[in-house]
């Protein structure tokens, strides 16, 4: 039996828009931290995907750390 009160998921932000914003963030972080090493922290399970995309566009050295909440 299907619950008629549950609305189907709808896309709010497209993948192109997300990719564009990640690139913008990466450029800004690279400018702000030029000459420094970035310490990036991702919360597992799903945060690593965003972190990986961001790290790819950074133009400064980066050290990635991961934590998993209990």
C-alpha cells in the first residue's frame, strides 16, 4: 500500500550548478590560502564525495582527514 501523503522527490539544485559552485569555492580557497597547506575534514559517510570534488579543483596543497560519527 502506497502512502499518498509522501510527495515524490524533486530536484532542487542541478548537478551543473553544484559543479560550478564547487569550482568557485575551490578558486576562492586557493586564492585565500595561497602558499599554505589546507587541512580538509570530511564527515563520513557521504561528505567524502563533496571533499573529493573540492580537492580536485584546489590549487594549493591539501591534507584530507575523515571522521565518522557514532
